[in-house]
């Protein structure tokens, strides 16, 4: 089995040091999105006392030339704390802190999509938008081959692996359960997990979260996933189509509702929102992966429980549609709907912002409105 060298180090020796007292000091790990728009970076510092709120955590900086976010001649970038979690790796009272990245001139970095998302969420706050995102991912060995797959071949066809049980059905459950517990400890709003259709592919769900909280919690859940995988010596990839051929891709299905949709008779508001989305399909496809739709083009083929990337569709209980209305919602006449188009490597800030721009702020076309002056 292909695992990293670091994972083979003696963890009992590490525990000897992790149990040492901290003399009242607190380790704070700053987490941010790097220049790829997909990767996360982190570094830690010591505070003299435990921060009780995000306002107690000071700004910091880093070398943006080493994260593809700045040139070496002007490389200092600002880390602005925005959301704080308990640290499941170093334990209480230590913290994980998600940060926005600002450039030398205090303007948001190119991959800081939280900045505009926050503006939009503040504008639509009276709609009380709730989101739940289903993050699919694939476990790989350090050699890039799916974890648990035969070294020189393939496992049996898809069918027995989804929500499977047994050593011949699922690979890496220890990683999945460790991630789940770590997220619960941290305060991430993780709400479930399951094995997916392709072997070594898994999913966890985060939500319901209101507004900007959705992006904050999903990004921290991703960071925790990568850290847990680091301990186990494997890699979690969010590639939307990690294996070509007759294998399912990986998405980040986004469940969404407003207060109107959740009330009695809300189905008409759901249908109105879907109608708005149908007229702006190209715009959403462009923001639903980090490469303007190129990543999703490998996944959204109309096969393997996906819609066709070039066509918009909607239906009740239809997993081959762009938008799925759950059967129970159709029966109850209120609730939420699921946008199945976002890729696994999407930025949740971009996805949730786009949905609000289209369904609540009533934007049309492929251009977006700048609300900076409002």
C-alpha cells in the first residue's frame, strides 16, 4: 500500500510531547486558501491567552511569492482572521483560524472569493438563505493511484460500493471516521458521511449553514480532511473526474433554500428560483469550478448520475438533472432544492454567491453587478 514516509513515524513518541503542558499559552493555526484557489496553507503562532472571539486573534502575514499569490519583490500578504474553530489536532485550548487573504494594498487577493460573497450575503440576509453542501472526494495513495485499488488493475464494476460495508467494499473508513470526529470537535457543522459509488470515493455533508457560514465551514472541513489524510499517509483529491472510464466523478451538490421556500406553499418560490437559474446556466457553469467549467466538462457528461454541461434540466428525484427537487419536498409543497452542477473542487463562496445573485438579487446574463457602493 502506497503511504507517505511521515505516516510511518512512531506516533507514540509524538504523543509524549503532545501531552506536555503549555504554561497558559495557546497555539493558533492560521488557515488560508492559496493561489490555486483549491489548496489550503497553514502556519501557527503563540498567543499569551486563549482567544474568546475572532476579534481576539491578531492579523498576521505570509510570503505570497511562495503560494502563487505575489511576486518576490512585494511578497507580504495579510492574513485577516474571519472564523475560529477548536483545534482537533493540538486539542483545547488551541485554535484553528480561517483567514481571508489581502494584498499589500489591503485589496482582496485574486483567490479570496469570500470578500465579495460576504457583501452579497449581507445584502440578502433578510432572505435567510440556508445551504448544505455534499463534498465528494477520492482517497489516493501517495503514488496517485486510488487507495485500495489493485496496483496493476481495477476493482470490480460499480454497484456494491455505495454506502457499502465490508473490507472488499470500502477502503479507508478509518480516515473518514477520524475526519468526522475531528470536524465535530472543531465545531464544523458536519452533518453526515457515506461511501460513494466509486470505490475509495467518499462524501461528507456540511450544513445547514446560513449565509457566509457555508463557505467558512466547508473550507475548514476540507483543511481538516487534508490534515487527517496527512496523518494516515494518503491524499484526498477533489478532482471532479479522478479516474477516466466507467467510474463516477466527484461533485459538491449544493442544497439551498430561503425562508420563503421553507414556509407552507414554498414550492412556488422554489420553482421561481429554478426558472431564474435556467436562464443563467452558462454563468453558473463558469463559477462552479476553478477553471471556468473546464474541470466540470470532464464530469458533467450526462452519464454517471450527472446532467449534460451544455443543457439545463430540472426534475423531482432526478439525479441526472441539473437541479433536483427531492421527492419529499414535492409532496410537502415546501423545503429546498439541490443544484447538482458544482464540481468537487468548487469554491463554496463562489457557488453560494452565484446562487444568491441569480435567485434573490435577480441578476441576469453572464456579468455580475458590483455592490461595493451599496
